[in-house]
């Protein structure tokens, strides 16, 4: 698990338990003032429970009968306590601990295994740190519309934009999501602006986040800024996040300011991710030819040699949507 997440979730569970400790204390104080007999019964139950534990290990005559009698007394007292609470207008469990998760009792674990609620909290943290929590409400497969892609061939492309998406890109992407845990494939989306690269990247991110994978989204400009922090401020937490996330989505490659520093640090980062078999999805509005002219040979060699390439083309979908809204 990425450094810091385990500690953060542990703090979440601690806050849940602390809140209930305080709430339970207030409820018990209220009942002790209004129905003091309930508090007396609880003290008797506590004493009998201790006696029951002690007798379980003692070798005494008629132990089984003693244990049976104690259990019956405890049961009778619990029934009496419940009756008192209900007759005074309180819920039957008013002075009992309320758990948000009854399976793990708000610890996050059932034995040594993580509870389902642990994963739910982890996913929420992943969404928070992905930088995508708001945008994914709309950018997901539920809102994906194949009709935005033209069925007519354009230029020298062998397929229409729609067939390209429908027959090549979407099937491969769905297979990638389905087998994400068992593949080390990196994806490179390239082609015209407005042809759905970022939208599809976000669709992938949502599906994987919902399955409990840590997906981090960065623009190329964001990444260079992060690499500066890692280099000059020794931000090891950020470095751990970017290197060890399950999938890093790097959007708009080519829009960042390209300098000797950015080229060098981007190559080092890219190379490190590849050596560690940490998956990436990179998108760019550049053609492969323009990428080759913009970046060094050692960068493009890794992009073209270690990534599965997907070309997007067709009309600008953003413009189409905007026109349709204004009609």
C-alpha cells in the first residue's frame, strides 16, 4: 500500500471510535440520571460477566451448573434492562455501543483480513488524491456516446472514426480494465484535439478507482511541477505516490514547457516507472511524428516501444457538443 494511506485510514477508524466513545458516555450519563436502575443493572451484569470468565478457568464442584446459573442471571438482567429502556421511551440499544460497521466493530479488520468497509474508505481516499473526484461524475462510461464519432472515412485513415473507436479502441480498453491486475501494459493515446482521449482516460480511471485501484491523474505540466518538488524539496511522499500508484494517467503530453530540466527529469521518471513495471496511460494531441521531433530519441523510444499505441481521429467532439447545446 502507498505510504501514508494505512496511517490515514487508521486515523479515520480512531476518530469513529472516539466519537462513539464520547456519544456512549453521554447516553449512559443521561440514563443514569433518568433511570438509575438501568445503571445498577449494568454494573451487576458486568460483575457476573467477570465471575463467568473466572469460573470458566477454575476447577470447582458443580462448575457447569454455576456457569449455567450465571448465564441465566445475565440474560434475565439484560431483558429487564431492555424493558426499562423501552418503557421509558428509549431504544432497546440506547446504552450499547453503536458500530458503523458491525462486521469489524469499526476496526477495519476481521481477524487479519481487511473488512469491506476498509476498502470503501480506501477508495474514497484514492478518489480524493486522484484529482478526478468531481470530473468523474460526468466523465464515465455511462455518459460515453459513440454517436459523436462520424461513420464517414476521412483522409487516409483506413477506418471511419466510429469504427476506429468501436472496433479497435473500446474493445482493447475494456479488456485492459478487465485484466488490469494481471497485465503490465502501458497505453499511449495520441491524435487530434477533442477526439475523446481525455474522456476515455477518465472512464478508465473511474472503473479502476471503483474497483479499489489507486489511479493518479496529472497533466504533463502538473508532472513537471511535481518532479521539481521531488528534486529540490525532497518530497518523498509525492514521489512514492507517483511511482507506486496502480495507474498514472499523464494527460496533454506536449503542452508542458520543455526545457533541459523537464526533458531530463521526465526521462528519468518514465524510465524508472518502466523498470518498476508500474503502469501508465499517456495522452497527447501530437502525432507520433511531432512527438519524435519534440522529445529526445531516448524518450520516444520508450513511448513507442513500451506503450500500446492508440490513434484517435475525427471531428472535434467538444465543438460538436457546444454547437448542439446552442441549437
